[in-house]
C-alpha cells in the first residue's frame, strides 16, 4: 500500500509521523505499547487528549502564560520531542473528536492555515500516515467501554501514560441502556472516521482488534511495514506492555444484553 501524506502519495521510505486513529476499547493502548517496544516507531501516547494536555504540560514543566494557559507552540514542540525515537519518527493516538480539538489548537499556532485541517496536520507533523484500529465485535467493545467508565480503569500495565489506570474504586454494574448507548456511539464514531478519511483521500492502514489480540507480533509488524520502518530483528523485541482486561464478567454482560434484546 503506498504511503500517504494527508491524501498525497509519497515514497514508501519517507515518514515523519503517524497517528493511530481509533475509538475507545479497541486495544489502542496495547498497540501503542507494542509499537513503542520496537524502538523505531516513536513513543506514541494520547498527547492531544484535551483533559490530559495540562497534565503532560506539567510533566514537561512547560511555562504558563499570565492567565495560566499553555502556549500551544511550546506544547507541540514538547510533544514532538517526547513522542519521537532516535530515527525522528513521531507517533500519537487520536480518538474521534480529538482530531477536531487538535486542529483547532494547531490553528492558533498556524493561523494562516486555519480551516484546513489536513494542511495544519502536515505543517505540524510533516509526512504523516494513519493507522485505523477498530473492533469487529462492537457489542464486546461497548461492554468493555462501559466497564472502564464505571471502574475508571482503562488499562493495566503500560509505560508512562498520563492517566487512565488509577481506578475509581467503584464496582462494575450491568446496564443494558448504557451498553446500547455505547454501541450507538461506537458506530457513529467509526462512521465519522471513515467519512474523514474519505473526504481527505486518506487510505489508512487498517488493523482489527481481533487480529491484534490473536497475534500481536504479526499485527505490529504489519503496521511497521506500512510505516516503512525496518522491524527489529527477532520477535522478542516486540513486547506487550499492557495486560488483557476482559474476563468472565464481560462475557456474562454480553450474554445478558443479547438475551434482553432477544426478549424485546
């Protein structure tokens, strides 16, 4: 598959940045950790999630303006420095909705490109490629999302994420309406990503959660190949940094939801 610079073909051996585009509970943290473990694919994190940006800024000790805000040009430089590996490759994760927040902030840095999100991303991140991670079993994804929301535990393990693993202490509770809501949101967000790619003539590399779950090494190597990055020698260099969370409770909720839906 040819590389894409925001919809424009480019040589397969050229890359500055990439984004893993996803919806919650598709294994995005798992994939980011696997990519980071290779040492050649940047140090991808959710650097541009708006609630986390002040936390990243504090970690990087960025100065604040007189009114307590962050200069976004400073923030962008710090994120790029944090998210790059020695070969100059930068990686990050974007959930649907985050991309709009990111380009709005980039417009404050490059006002001459305001309103042109692809141009803004190109100016900020250079030659960029996109990986689209989604889950075939949307119901299982919705159950996982609801449970993570209730417990506050979005991942177990990891490597330097800014938030998402502290938990709320609340026990998970079955909620059919909540599951149905998340199914609808997932379908809406997947459709929005597809429309965004289509209107910008971007051909992302597609990864299914189910394939990632079955063979993490093969899925990671597929992404590296798409990015034009030489994978490290030996499968032992691709290491998972997050632990699986789904268990019998997830399966029970799926069965209860299906039973309730079948009963009308």
